[in-house]
C-alpha cells in the first residue's frame, strides 16, 4: 500500500492508528513476563469445558455475571488488555475454581494483580485513542494531534509509577517519537485548525499558531488575514 501511494500524485500520510498500534505492541513485547501467570490461568479454563463450567458456577456464587475469559492473541494487543481486565474482574471466582483441584496453574498474586491493574489503566488510554483514530464513519484527521497530545501526557512518568510502568511509558514514547518523522505535521495542524473543536490550537506555541493560519491562508488564497487569524487575537481586538 505504501509503495502504491508513492506512485500517486499526492503526498502520502501514514496511518496514525497503525503507528499507535505498533508502539503499544513494541512496548508490550518487553513486558510479557508480568502476565504469564494470568495467561496460564486463562489457558487452563479456555481449554477445558469442565473447568469453564466450574468457573461459571463460582461466578454465580460471587454474584457476578457469567463470562468466559479472553485469550491473548499475539497480533492484537487489545486482546492482552481484555485478558487482563477479565482476570481482574474474576479474581475471586478464578481463585475458588482453581482451589477445587490440584493443579500446576497458580493464580496471580495480589502484587501481580496490582501490576496488571496499573498497566490496564495505561492501555485503556491507548485503546481509546486507537478506536478514535481508526473510525470509519467520521473524519479522524483533525483529532490526530489532540489525541497524540493526550497520549503524550498519559506517558509522562510520575513519582508513583513503578519500574514496569516507567519501562512501558518510555518505550512507547520513544517509538511514537520515531514515527513522527514520517508524519506530515504541517497538514495535521491545518486539519486541526479547521475543526471548530480545536481551532484555538492551545497545544501550540503562539509562533506555531501564526504559522498554521498563514499556511491556511496561502492554501485558499484569501488576502485578508482577519478572517483566519488566531481567534484569540481577534477577540482581544474586539474588546479594545
């Protein structure tokens, strides 16, 4: 697809949703040890109808709805997120169901579950942005930069972050930054400015805002700078 796009008389723009997907995949690949016990537990119940029935009985006993566990698929990182979420929701039923038999499968410890919970919180932001950028029934170009700004804030390391979360955030941020070189930031800024929700361009410096409006004016050939000038500047002039 990329090779075909190079032959067209248009400027190629890489898929940002795919870039986010790849960044998450690369980051998770370095952390698989943190959910190996959860993965073994899922396999134990997914591969045996009898064990699955026992899990459902325990779910009912704990006043939870019946649901099967989600198995991780290596090519889909959101399957890892769903696996973590369901193991967390069903921690008590899983523990009681495993206690019914002698098995080599061990339930994740409280510490491991806490790690999964923190990782889940970060992955939920990635899932939201991926779905937002991958929409088919709405224009996603204007939300690319705001979405990436959101992820940038999410990936900022805090004092409360444990080592594994810092590792994920660092790997993700570095991978996304490397992919930005192939992204046409200029036109993404123009698309953002044209969307009424983001036209104030708050995440840009004043010089960068002015550059966006100048670029847009040049594209549509309007001589008057007042029409497409920074809205905040127009408001100040009106106030005077």
